[in-house]
């Protein structure tokens, strides 16, 4: 009889251990590119899922830089379930520039998943309009994007339009368009398939308006 009890305990322990070992996690997004205004905080979201095939998942999350913090750093995720982690990028004491870090997510049975983070800290807002006239609207959809996005804008009158793509340091990558256009809504498909993942800016210039729009390529 004692041998039977020992056998049952061993079987239960092995079953539990295998269940834990089979649990696997997935993370979205796999990369984070964003901008932050100097002296402020950005709130982002990270999703962690237990993809199974069996067992609960005990996760742990940390960052390689102190300016990243989380709403939760550890916990348990049931099978086929997911959680939402609030991620705070604190640019209160950061100077202007590009900052990089890694978010490490894992559990005792798996090596950590690394999520690269790249943040541009600037004193310039995402969109700046040099005129009080709001009839000009500039959008990029989708944004972030993988390979291409549509640049959409409205012109209140006929005018010359110049749209440039620049790097975060201000270097010109290419001129997207430079021509005279009529009033109304315009849509341009921009192909960024040859560019690496990262943060870029569109500069829109006409006789009445100047706009800077952030683009994020996430491959």
C-alpha cells in the first residue's frame, strides 16, 4: 500500500512538471518604436499570451534600462489566455536623443523573449502646424506599417507641395513628392520596404503650411 501512494505522488509530480514545461509564451508587439516628449511620460501596452499547448505560465518581465517600468513584473497566465501589461516610458530626466533598451520576458522553463525598444526623445510634438488654418489634414495609414503606407492630406487651395522623408537626425532620405497640386484630398502610396525598422519623419511644406509627421516602420 505505501508503494502505491509513492507511485501516485510521483505520477502527479511528473504530470505537473510536464504541464509546466509545455507552456509557451508569445508577446505582442515584438518590437517597440515610439517618440516621447522631453519631461513627460508615455503609456504603452504589451500583450503576453500563453500559447499552450498545456499548463499555466508563470511569467517574469524586466527591462535593461531604468526609464522603463511595468504595471506588473510577474504573475501567472492560464492556458490559452493573455494579459495586458502597461508599459511606462519615463522621459522626465532624459535628454533629447535616441534611447535603446530591451524588455526581457520569460518563465522558469523558457529562455527570455527579447523585445527591442527604441525611443526618440524630443521637444517637438508629433504633428506641428505653423498656421492656425486647420483645413490641411495630414495622415499616414497604417502607421506603424511594415512596407507601405498611404499619405493622405487635404489642400485648401492650389499650391506647390514638397514632402520629404527624413531621419531622426534631420538627414534627408528621399523626396516623396515635389510638385504643384490642386485643392482637395490627395492620397500617395509610400513604399518603405527598403528601409529598416525604426522611426522616421515626413516633412510637409507648402506656401501656407508646414507639418512634421512621425512614421514608424515595424518589420
